[in-house]
C-alpha cells in the first residue's frame, strides 16, 4: 500500500510541475484549441501512467 501511495505522490508531483510536455501542451492548446489538443493530453497522460506502472512492477 505504501508503494502505491508513493507512486501516486510522484505521479501527481510530476504531472503538475512545468516540464517539456506541459509546455508543449500549453502551446498546442493556445494555437489549436482545447478539442484538438485533447488527444495529445490523453496520450501524454496514458504514456506516463504506463511508464510509471511498468517501473513499479519492476520492468526496468
């Protein structure tokens, strides 16, 4: 349970800090609008979640 809590805290902190993906999402949202940016946001979120889950399961 503590591992899941740590993974949740890490993913939350990494998703709200301004990194390269967040800057590209903001730029895409300004240039193309919310609806056309939504697939990119979903892909970035799903990709990060899968990467974090794989690392949590020990797939280095």
